[in-house]
C-alpha cells in the first residue's frame, strides 16, 4: 500500500520530526519505505530519512507492506499531523 504526502513544514522533513517518524515506524514488523526523487529507502533508519533532504513543498511517498498496513499508516499519519509536517 502506498500513500503520498506534501511536506508543508518550513524546514522540510527535518531531524526532530523525522526521528519521531522513524521511532514510530520501528514499532512495526512491516517493511516501511519512504520515497523522494526516485530514491526509496527504509523509514526505519534516521540516517536514511535524513539523507533524502526533503525540503518544504515536496511530495514524499510512504509504502507499507505486510499485514495491518492501515494501522501502520494511521500511526505514521498521526506523527506527520502532530509534527505539522503535512
């Protein structure tokens, strides 16, 4: 399952909210990937996420494989909203 999100935070996808997103992703056994500009990396690594350098007004995609994908998206979207990223 794949969903796209537009990053609206002035600083883009920066360290503090990215670390919270990674922390949430690691709670699940699912394969969770983040994609930006033809790069697809694991969402369970802060170094991978930060290496993408996602600026404001960019669109990212998150892919979740495995059971309970909807539950995973709900948890990740909660972090994205709470951190005012989307």
